C-alpha cells in the first residue's frame, strides 16, 4: 500500500542534466521541488583517487545495473526482441547526476538546419530528396529561438572553446578558452587546413580555468588526467550536475533529493497528472508523491517507458503510422562515428594523456553546409580527432591483418600503443517509420512491469553517409602522413549495442499533436501539467554530440514550467497541418 | 596539483625492467618454456611465485625476490587442473617475448580467477531472467568490434540478423569452467595428450578452433568463450595490479604506460614522447 506524501509544486524524475537543470531553475524561482533518482547519492569524493580502467571502462561501474531492468532489442517489426543482458552492450547512466557525470564533455550545438531539417531540405532539394520511409520533421523551434538557452547552458557549464569558423551565430563568446593543443591535434589541424577545411578545437565541458558560474558554483581546472569518459571527475573539473545544478538547487532550501527512488508510474486522471508512484528501493516502501507539475527528465528509455506504463498519450503503431509515444526513436549506433585509423611508424604521441573532450574537428561536412544535390544522403557530421587518454587495456590497436592474439599481436599492440590516431565522422542519424519504442510482451523488470522494446534497423542513408565520412577521414589521415590507414567497415546491420548514450526520441517535440508528443516547451499536448524533458524530445539525431542541446531544452522547459505554474494551460498553439509529408 | 605531479616525475628509473630481463633470460636458459608455454604445475608454480616482487613500497619485503605473493592462490577454480589449462592458454594468447613477460608471469591467470570469484563472474549486474532463447543467436558478446557480421562463422547457430549477444543462462564463471575443460578434451581428442602437454602450435590450433566456433560447447558458443578468455587475458596483463595481474606493473612497463596520475597539464603539449616510471593505484591513493 502506497504511503501518500504531502503535495509539492514540482516532482522531477531523474537527476541528470535535464532533471538537474529543471530542479535548479524551479527551486531558484521559489518553487518546492522534489527530485527522485533511481540510483545512489554521489559526490566528487566518490570519484577521487579511483582512476581504475578495469572498474570503470571494462566493468561499467557507473552504468545501470541491468539485473533489475534492461531493454529488449530487435531489427524488424516481425522479429522477437531479446533482452540486452550485459553492461558491455547497454550503458545508461545511473546514480546522482546520471549520464551527465560520466560524459566526455564534447559541447557542440546542433546546426540551425537540424531544427528545420524537413522544411530546409524540401526548400533546397525538393520533396523527392526525402525517402518515403524517412519521418524526419522540424522541431517546432528554431536555432535562433533556442540560442539563448544554449547560451545559458554554456555559461552554467563553463564550456571551454573557440568559435567554429563555419558555426552558427553565438550571442556571446565561450566562457572559457579552448583546451590545450597537443601535437596530434596540431597535425590534424595542419592537414585539414592544407585540404582547405576549417579546423578548430572541440568545445569542451572539461573546464580550462577555475570558473565560477552564474549560480555561484565553482568548476575546477581540468588536469588532462585521462580518466574522464565513463568516469566521474577526480577534481570537480568536468561540468557535471553534481558540481553545478544539483548544489545550486540544494542551496535554495526549496529542493529535496531522494535517491534510490524508483518511479513506476505517473498518476493521472482526467487529462491531468497528479503525481508519481515510486518505490524506495532500500526499504521496499511504496510512496505516492503528489505535485502540481510532474517532470519526466530521465533517460530516453525511462521517459518513454513511464508514459507507456502509465498509459499516457497514444502509443505509436508502426502499421498505421499513427500515435506518438515511441515514435521516431533515433540515435547514433554502430552506424555513426565511423572513420579510419592511421598508424605511424616514426611518430610517437603521448596518447595516455588526455581529457574526454580534448580534440579537434571541422564542420565543413556538417548538416547542410555542403551541397547534397548529387549525394545519396542528407545531413552530415563533424570530422573529429579525440585525445581521451588511452588506458592500457584499451590501447590494443593493431593494423589490419595482425592476428587478434599471440606473438605478432603482442609485438604490434605494444609498438603501436602510442603510434596510432583515429578519425571519425559523427554523422547524423535520421528517423524512420520502422524505428520505434513500445513495451516488450515477454520480458519484465524487478516489479514485473514490462521492459521497453526497441525496434531499429539501418537504411541506405546510414550506409551512404558513413561511406562519405570514412572517405573524408582517410583523406585527412593521408595528409597527416600516416604510414598505414585502416578504414572502418560499415556495418550492414544494427548490432544491438547501446554504447554511447546517444539514444533519443520517442516523446518528440513539434508543432503538431498528430506527429509530436510535446510542444516546444516540452509540455505534453495531452496533459498540460506533465513535461517530458531530455533527449526523448529529439525528432531525429543531429550530426554531433547531444548534451548542450539537451541542456538548452531543459532551460527552455524550465521557463515553460514556470509559465505554467503562474498561468496554467497549454503553452503552445497546435498547428493544423502536419509539417511532414 | 602540479607539485604532486613534479614529485612523481623526479623518481628515478624503474628497477623492474632489469628484473624482467634477467628473469626472461633465466627462463630461456633453463628451458622452462616448452613451445613458449610454461609447462607442468610444479614448474609453473615456481615461475609464478619465486621471482615476483611486491610493488608495495610500505612492506618490508621490497627487493626480496623470493617472497611469494600470498594473494597468488586460487579462489574460484577448485580444480588445479583447470587452472593449469588456463595458464597455458593465456600464455599462448600473450606470450613472453623480447618486449617482456607473458600472461603467466604477469599473473593474468590469478587475475581471471579473482574476477570470476566476484560479482562479474556470477553476472550480478547482468539481466539473467528467462526465457533464454538458444540456438539462433550470435553469442559472440565480448567481441568489441562494431560489426557483428565479421565475427566469424557460427555454423548452424548463425542468425542472419544479429541479436543482443549474450543469450545464455551460463554466467561467466560457468563458461570458463566448461571452456577450459573443453580445451583439454579437445587436446585429448586431437593429440592424445593433455592441453598443458601439447606443443605450442598444437595449443594454438585448438585455440583457433575455439575462436572460429568450430568446437561445440553446451549452452554457449566456443567463440564466446574464446573472446572472454582473450579479453580477460589482456585485462589481466594491463589492469591495475590491485586486481592480481600486471605484476610489478610489468605490463605497463612494456607499453610505456604510466598508470593513474593526478595531472598531465604541464606535459600534454610536449612534442616528445614522455616516458614515466609507472605508478599504481596503491601509489595514487596513498
């Protein structure tokens, strides 16, 4: 029997970037906020002195424990989905701060083209450019409208960067200077310049100077210690929710955090959310937390699943292509971040040093900055070189043709440990009618609730865009003087590995309730006091890492929630006709 | 931060290198290595115990080359014979050579034993609920390549469409026990001798058959077991010594990997490669 708690203004599900930003903004505005996090409480001390590759990179210390709940996955609508059982195949953040704690820190903005991709593609190339099965659509918000929220995120997070010569307009400079330039990044930039491209340092959430953000929270200077992606920061030097928005929320006195609180349902009747039902996983006690506004701000899978389990919104049906919840599931799988690896016989780099977002890039082949008239795909991506700081277990890269084990492997893996550089193309991934989310008919979680089921397959667009990107990476590596260049092979099929956390959609935003679940404040069309915040709102995936876009949307949503708390009602006007074909 | 870092750099050269070389010479001269593999249990035990030093600077045993490491004992594998097969197999995967020690000397078999005894070995964080659909799926789950289509033949179990990979009710510990016994049986069947007594190229032939999935195991693909063995061997060679492998950080010495450090902020722009004496978590946590 659930114990009913006192009503609060806002209950937030999830404490990552989305939940953290919403919690901070609303509690700063004077509203009483309760935030529920399924994982454990965490602070910087949890990540100090634990630079341990095996524990974090190979045993996924910071990732969701799948014994309680996982996802199921299949390629085709008529297949039986199977559970993704191991953390090696499915990495979603958990614990306070969520994926925002173990992210790498690459802090790009999506391109203006992304937000109006349908209209702009049709405008430039005609309707025929978009294949029938592709369900891309405009976001219901433009880059110019979102810019001030991006700016807010950059300043809160202290993003360290330099302007992309081909990038979209910014209202202010990056709050901190770019990261240091290492010899391998310089080699990349020189080669890119020789080829006529416009390289720059990757904007970074690893902060380059001690920085106090507008909330008064301090982020320390990055030490380039190499234990970054898949780790929490040793020094509080990475922009993450536990050193920024969570303490900012706590300082207001209006915020209560409850960890190890697993939300099972959004409670609702008559088109209004009343609160959430959750379980304290330490005691097993069930609680009902009533609130004026309910905010789902968990990872894509959880946002979708909670709506489906709570029977809110019309579930997407791929056969009729009607319904919205679960529609346009998208993301970057093994069909993105492909490129080539160069091996250098006479050059040795300090590859064991690095930081998550240390790298260089150019955007000449991003979005619609290049003419696609004669190309067999739309959109694009960044060509990137990264210097994460290779661990000793990870750095076993050998030229193709080397056996996977034995004497020759040992010799080459040791020789090339500090003599190889990888380039990749962070290409965009489009949405299709056949890629979606629903509830699995067979597999259940600890509470006997169905798992979320993913149906996802690749298309010609995916193959063609990867092929293009790999060719460009190879061209740059050649100019860099690599002795051996090995191209990545393009996968024919989705491999059901959910590795990078770039999985979005399913509760997408837009200007039409027929084709979107939330408006451009991330407010549900069907339920005015329910906001669904996070990557789940992406109608398709842009050509670059998503975090600042998720942050910007969370600031936008916070503004919307405040408006709703003041005036109530639906904040956007639905367009009558669909923006898609 | 930079103070601590500078101090780290001042430490003089690594003495382990010298030990490593002399040990290798010893092994070669005394013929302990048959076909590149440390043979019978007695000699294997001698090699893994006698010359390992402890990296722990606080203990009194520093420099005492004959002190055995007390943690080098089996806690997962009950049968010594299984562990002997494991030793021989890991040494074929990562053999001793002129670069430095192989898997056995680095303690990789003990590393694996400890890993399997813990939560990872019993799949504590994996989703292990029914139904386990067997027979059609690709189980080559430990392979890190992006493209499953390239991961070797799966004979009658090949599914034209990849699926989530791990679909067996066996946990990792169970896979290892079955796999090691199967390696031994395969050696008996093919060569009429134990795996540990087979020649190096015969051991390779068996390992390759597992890698290609040509050997039938129960409830799991041989390829899956092989990839698990390969992955954990490399982990045992290169993970922090706290886990029982990478003895004396000799895996890191070979790769010129410095171990966990507070900061590279003063060195990261250097045009030259910087070689540092490795430090372990023990050093880093202080």
